[in-house]
């Protein structure tokens, strides 16, 4: 049985394929409603424990992932799982690192690399992908 997000849920990005992924900031309270089945957490330190399966990428604030190969692998896993599960991608504020990761998911979903940041800014958060090097990372992903 497929159990994904309600597309009207705050922070949910619909990719062109129809996959739904929730982006959020971990400094805010967990939103009401169903919990994720899988979380991808982009932080400079290990995240606190959660009740669902998750993966942590060492990704300091305003920077890029420390291990690019591990990041590509984790993002591909999140994209694949989003076809049939509630997947969330989150960092501290839910804008820079989360936006960058969501733009990479858009690339995996078929959005051209040069258009992925614009796609995420239009459909998720207008300030998503905060730094020039995060934008460049998306244009070179995977």
C-alpha cells in the first residue's frame, strides 16, 4: 500500500513525477499529522533520535555535504522511497541545505540541473538554496 504525504501539507514538494517529499526545519516543532516513514537529516552534528527510520548526512550549515558520494547515495534513496513512502528532508532551518537537497531530488526526477533551483524556489520556498556553492552543487549533481 502506498502511503505518501497529503500534497496540501505544509512543506510538501511535488516533484514532476508526482512523488511528494516534505521539507522542514528541525528547529521548529514536528508538524501535526502523520509521521515520516523515512527522514534524511542534513546537519553538522548527529540528529536526536526519532521514531522512524532515518539517515544522517554530515552537512554543516551554509556548506555542502562532507561526503559527496554518500550524499548522492542518500538522496537517491530518499527519491526512490518517496514513490511509496512519506519521506522528509530536513536541516536546522529548512531552507538552505534542505532546499539544496530538494533541488537534487528534482534533478533525479528529471528537472534539468540548470532549472532545479528555480523549481524548488517556486514550489517549496522562495529562499531555498541559500549560497552560490549550494546552487553550483545542484548544477553538478549527481
